[in-house]
C-alpha cells in the first residue's frame, strides 16, 4: 500500500494515498490479452474476468464445473502474483452462458472459499462469453 503523509490539526499521520496512481498488474505469459489481469488502487485489487482457459489460452473441456474450477485457479494465480490471496476476496461477479448451470457452477465455486468468509457475489446470465466459455468470474480483493 502506498502511504502519504498528511498534517491534520498539527499532527503528522500516514494514510493511504487517495490520489495514488493505479498499479497495473502485467500478464504472466501468453496469450496476451488487451487488458490487465488486475489493477491495484485505493486499497483494492480489481481482477479482470477470468474464464476457464488453460496455459495455451484454450477453454478447458468438461463443461461448466471444469471451466469454473479453471477460472477460479486462474483467479488464484492472479491474486498470488499480485501478493494477495483468495482469503482477501470481498466481491465476485459470475457471468454465465446458461443460468440453468448455476447449481453446477456453484458446487465448484464454493470450494475455493472458507465457508465462514465467502465473498459477496452476484450472478447473471450473459449472451455470448469470450471463447464460447460457459462461465466468467471477476473479483475484487481488499489489500
């Protein structure tokens, strides 16, 4: 966290910079996409949506549960590269190609979080996800 010194009523204090420049986290490898995997700003880490792609950039076979597992592993990897963890995630948004697969997606999704510390979440149907994926998940983590 970047710190800035402020003098408030004659007292010097250190606090998070409200106007600090965002830090754009670079991709770890191929394939290169036209966005940052994550951006750190104002005490939060904003992750781009992740789909269930493997290291070659292809969607994993096996349907929504396999894709959800891989998307969550991709999220974990982005968080680790940024010095964070799944335990710091405070909000997720799930986009699904078919909301009838919500229960199957959820069975896999919940295994990535401590039952007592599950992040807030929204889920919605989407028409046409990238690479014909079944699911895409984006997250916000606290620093």
